[in-house]
């Protein structure tokens, strides 16, 4: 896997994991201020979710890279 392909795979994995972690730990406010959505979270904890997404995406990327680099799955087999 070359650098560009690796970067694309990592970015796709990161966004996939990030979107999966967004709903965890969300609490909606008891009193909604005027002009705010009722579903808007009080504390979205985005910094923590970015860090968690990066760690999980790195782990998944290592697995994907190992599978592709070992030749277990290749385009020529398809």
C-alpha cells in the first residue's frame, strides 16, 4: 500500500469511527434556551471523541494494512 492509499484508508476509517462515537455520552439539557435545538447536547466532549477515534482508527488501520500487505486480499484475486 502506498502513502496516498494508506492516507485515504486511514481518513475513511477515522471518519467512520468518529461518526460512530458521536452519540456516546450525550445528555440533552433539561432547560432549553431560546433559539437552540432541543436535541443539542450540553457537553459534546468532541476533544475526547477525536482522541478516541484516532486511537481506534489507528488500531483498525494496522489490521487493514497487515491484511493488505500480507497479500491475503489483493485486487488481482478479484
